[in-house]
C-alpha cells in the first residue's frame, strides 16, 4: 500500500492554490460586506502562497518559500491596516456595506 502523501503531485498543489485564488476572487467580486471582501483577499494570498511553495518544492529551490515569508508579512500588514480601516468606516456610518461608501464626500 502506498502512502497517500507521497502520491501527491505538483498538479494537486497547483489545483489547490488555483481553487483558493478563484474562490477568493469570486467572493471578493460578489460580496458587498467589507469584512468578507477582506477575508477573500486573504484567501487569494493563501492560494498564491500554496502555489509558490509547491513550485519551490518541485524545483528543489528555497526561493519560493522565501517569497512566501514576504507574502505573509505583507498580508499581516495589510490585515492590520484593513481592520483599522473597517473599524473606522463602521464607526462613521454604522454599516459595512461597500456600496454605502461609493460616494465619498471630499
């Protein structure tokens, strides 16, 4: 009997990364809630991270894994800024609907 972890190929990981990214794009486009849009952006980041690690492992090179460290750092900074912005926007209008912020006053 073969070990299921050793039978996974590069295509399996690329498919998983692509599914995560596509689901994130669909969620970002179809939802109006700012928090859901933010979470879908994070899902897209994770899809890219899975793909980078898979290519890095396939080519026996640590460059992709290094890029994932930078990607996770950027995602953490983006999460902090986005959460602060969402809290500020909610305090102003008491809604997280993205269309309510479509018309900004200057």
